[in-house]
């Protein structure tokens, strides 16, 4: 494992944005450098304990998937110029950095669900709907949906995602763009699902983010990582039960055992939870993308 990175700081780089996980810098030509740290968040709170190798996994999986999906939709990655980027950034950043074009971001998370779990299961259990649309009765937690469902979400002022209906999305961004976001997201999900199932893993759900770059709808941010997706071991999947996943659900499950009100500051994570989380992230990269981190 490489040294843990909790905050990206470098002389001569102008901070563009610091998120829960990524620190983004604006370069002299207006392009962006996205650096994935080893910070981890749960319940929208950044925890004080980093997870080694997490940032490397997020970046390397995203780079792999951007390559696999570029024939379906353009993305924000930029090629190296005359001077390779890794030669001009701090040591240790290369495997966790992406050089990207600045996009006009569409402030919608394009969620696709192949199974019913998480907030989708909560909505269905309460109202029999998913993203405001009725589903057949009798589904159980973790049931596979007859077809993947597009369930968009937007950010609220408190930082939490709010699921919206497809009709609300059409009102928000216009019918034409809403249709493009849905069809593109579903095509990406189908491609990724086939790859994951070939590796013995179900892609239960994932989220995509898009923006416009030079007038073209483009895939941005991260894609099909354990931070943005729910990956399940096929052999462990059971209807009517919570399925173990290759993501930070392992952290959430631990936090649910604590007397913590899910507001900052978050609690420290014990060594076994940190180690187990690192192992899950690395296993996702190896199984799905063939990436083995040294």
C-alpha cells in the first residue's frame, strides 16, 4: 500500500474545490486536476480515519471505466500534453489523479437500479413506488427488478440526496435532456452489468454524473467505483436480506452499532473496519477491472 493521503496540498496549485473525498485544482490553462484522497464519508459526514488505498482504487477504476465507455459517451479525461502530468505533480499523486476538462455540470445524479435496495427499498416499502412510479407488489429487499430503473436524484441544501421522479427531472432540465440522460445512463448500466456479472458480481445500483464540454454531453466525476456503486457478490445474494457489498456499507454497518447521531464530528474507525474496507475496495478493482494495486 502507498502512503495515506488525507489532504492534497501543493505549492503553485490553485484549489478549485474540496469535496468529501476529492481535492480539485485549477491548472494554468483552465483545466482541472482531480485528486482522490483516502478520506471516507458516511451519512454525509467525513470521518476522521482514512482508508488506505481508497483514493488509488477510485481513480484507477474510474480511468478504466472511462476507457471502456468512451464509445458510448464522451468523458472529461484529457490526454497528456508534451509534459506528462505525473512529472509536474507531487510524488504519490499519479495513481490517484485525473487531468480533466472543466465541464458545465448538470446538477443531477443519474442513478440506475438493477435491484431494490437502500433508499429505493425504503420508498417501496413505504409506498409501493420507486422514484414516484408504482412497482409490482410483493418485492423483497434486494429483489432483482424486471428491468433496470432510472431513478434521478438532486442535492438538497443539507447535502443529502433527494430522489425525484422522471417527470420532475423533465421539468427540471427539459424533456430532451432528461431523455438523453436516462437513455445514456441505462446503456452505461447495461454495459457495466455484463462486465460485473462475468466477474461473479452483481451491479445492484450506481450513479452517473454528466456535464457539457464544448457543447457535448459528457460523463464526468467518477464512474462505477465502490463509492458510487453497490457491488454484490453473486454467490452471497439472497432476496429478503441485506447483501454484503464491495463498498463502504461495511463502514456504515459498523457506525450503525454506535451511539452516534450522524452529525459531525464522526467517530474514529477501528483497525479491523479500516482493514476490511481497504480489502473490499481493492477486491472490487481486481475482480471487476483486473486492477491489482501493489
